[in-house]
C-alpha cells in the first residue's frame, strides 16, 4: 500500500468558514476573491473549529 501525505494540514480547514463561506477542505478567500496564503485561515474559522472540536484534556493532569 502506498503511503500518502494528509491533505489537511490546518485543522481549521475541516469546517466551513463563517467569514468567507469556504467549504470544508477549501482555503479561505479575502474580500477581493484572492486565496489567502497557504496555511492561513480566518480567525472566525479557527474559532468555529475550536467550538465544534473542543480540546480533550486529561482531567487536569499535566
């Protein structure tokens, strides 16, 4: 079986961007319609990802 690199490097790309409307897996776009630099997403998209997938903690154990 061939090893394949993951297609999603930025976890926030797993959700729809509430700022520009980009679908999951697609990069964000600025107000002029240009794609943001690779790996960059809107802050609202990152917040939406954090809301949908809260960080799992180990019961407060460091």
